[in-house]
């Protein structure tokens, strides 16, 4: 496994763990003690591993080649497409709500602010997962 592939795996796992943590904290999902312990262990392990890889990068620096740059670009392209579609959906939803503002329930309007925030967090996480997942797929396919 190359260093770039390892970084992609670490990014994927850390993003997935943080999405789970956000979901648990934001929506009050229940986890038993064993699941909490596992979640925190994964977050700490991934963070430590990322720091170690960044620290060790200076000693035996291996330059990236064109293949690494192409894989990175494809991952960014796929993540960008997801972000743009999600933003267009959000703009469309906001425009629709503004047109129908008078007939909407005030409780719904208050909840919509929080739902928009959750939507943006999940969209950012999805884009990160897609970027890392694309990189992992392309590195695995190249073997």
C-alpha cells in the first residue's frame, strides 16, 4: 500500500467516524458503552496515525508522480460535482420556501434553519467521503 493510498484510507475512515459522531450528538442517537468506546478509539487512532504520517513525511519524502496527481484530480472532480448538485438543491429549496413564506408554519421555518445546517454538514462529509473513496478505488484498480 502506497503512502497516498494510506492517506486516502485514513481520510475515509476519519470522515466516516466524524459523521457518526456528529449524527449521534446532533440527533441524540443512542450508543451503548462499547460502541462509544469503539468510536472514540477509532477517532483517536486515525488522528494519531495521520499525525505520524505527516511527521514522517519529511524524512523519506517520496515525490508524487503523474498518476497520483490524476487520481487526486478525479477525486476532487467527483466531490465537486456532488457539492454543486447539493448547492443547487439547497438554492432551489430556499427559493421555494421564500416564495411560499406566508403560508408556512413558523415552527417549520425555525426547524428549516437547523435542517439546512445539518444538510450542509452531511453534504460536506459526503463530498469528502466521495473524494477519498474515488482515490481508494483508483489506487486499488491500478494494482
